[in-house]
């Protein structure tokens, strides 16, 4: 028997060397999930719902303008253009650190522009047409836009949270079944702010303008300050968290009151984190839109150069060319080009809905600890 100690070394286990990926490094982070926004927005069903939203809203506006007359474009188009300008102004002033101008821009956005719309000043429609548009046209357009945008948000939530790609008809059915909650969530805070402003206006006319009563108004002016503070907080939180309102209904199936309560709780709960997510979502969306528009413009310029078709003057060609076949050809080409442009605009709407839905799911996890996979059934 050999008692000599063995000199053999034990065989060491083989270690598999798997390369570390970017997903491994960012798996515990939330913000990298916003990179999924451009891809999710490209889904055909979501693009179709977004295109339907644009066609319905601007189609209703065009029909209204045609029926009641007045200069083109219609009042809704003018309102949306003016509000977009006010949004850009507020954002630019905030970035520049000019709080005073940012505040006035938000006042213009939420109070002056809607008031001008209702008074018929947009498009010089007149008071009667303005009030009619505010009471009939705007609610119909708001309902259609809320339902369709809610359907896009629902579809994104199911795929992002649960990896389920459901038919667009199912998402639309979910949104239609909750249309009151969708509309109420979007319009509720604004209606409250406008109602409070109306009360402050009436009280100001009675207690701050009439001789004798103005002394009483001066004594109780802290009540005006308190009411104004409530309006300012409602509108400021709406400016930051309005994109969370429809996702709250789409993701959690709640009513309008609960949707507003959740969105405002997330705004006041972690405002800096929400602002960071919104800024990242905006930056990603802008990059995606610039890339898409660059490709589309290259496509149109390329076709115009190769075929000799005047892409930029198709409207004039369809109206003035003496050859009817040339006019028909220009009209048909213009139709297909318009479809391409509609697709670009629809992608912008889909991008916004997808970004806000993902932001909602992320801030919900931060504030309430709910997993992004928890999406209401329906």
C-alpha cells in the first residue's frame, strides 16, 4: 500500500464567462425603459388609432368651419396651434429660469386661450359661434380624442407591462366602456380651475370694485389669495401631470376622480423624478420624430427629383393644369403623399401616448410600489 501523499491537484470547475450586456447593467433602473417608447409607438394598431384621432378632430373642425363659415382654418385648429405656442413659450421660459414669464405663459395657456376660443375671437367667429363651438364642438372633439388616446394608452400598457399584444379593437372597446372616466379625468381639473376663477371674478367685481365694499374686499383679500393659490396649484400640477390622467384610467381602470387623485398624488409625491422622466421621454420622442421626418423628407425629395413630379406644388398642379389627366394624376399623388404625412402626424400622437403611459407606470411604481406588470383587466 502506497502511503505517499498524492500530488494531483483537484479539477477546478469550469466557469462560464457570459459577457455583461447593457440590459444587465440597467436592469434595476427604471428610466432606461423609456427607450422602448419609439418602438411601441410604431405598432400598426396604435398608428391607426392615432390617425383616426387626427382625422376625427380636424375633420369635425373642418366641417364646423364649412357649415358656419368664416376664415380657414377652423376654431379648433387655431386653438391647438395657439396652445402649442403657449406650451413652447412656457417650456422655453422654464428652461431659461424666467419664472415670471413662464407663469404668464401658463396663464395664457389655461385661461386666456380657452376664453378667447369661447368668446369667438379665434378666427373672428363672433361670440355666438364661439360659445356654440365651446359648448358643442369642443366636447365632441374632446370625447373622441380622449377615447382614442386612451385606447392607445391601454394597448401600450398591456404590451409594456404584461408583454401582451392585444387587438386594437379590444383596446378601443376598453376605452369606449370608460369614456366618461377618460373625458372627466382630462377635463375635470380644468373645469374646477375655471369655476374657481369665475367665482373669484364675480367676487372681485362685487368686493374690489364697488365703493364701500372695496374696503371689505381689502380686509378679506387673504380669501382671494387662498382661492388663487388653489387655482395656481391645480393648473401647475396639471401642466406637469396631465399626461398621466388617461394612463391612470387605461392602466388601473379607475374612474375620473381616482385618476385625477392618482396623477396629482404622483406629481406632488415625487415631482423632480417625474420631471426627469418627462424630460427624458420628450427628448427621446423628439429624436424619434426628427429621424422619421428626415427619412420622409428624403423620400419625397428623392421621388420628386427622380420622377420630376412637383411634390411641393401638387395642390396647384391639381387645380390649374389644363390637362385633366395631369390634374387627376396630381390629385392621386397628393392623396398618397397626404397619407404619408398623416402617418407622420399619427406617429407623433402615438409617441406621446406611449411615453406618458410608460412614465405613469414608472412613477406609479416609485410612489405606490406597484409592479409595472399590474394592469387592470377588462
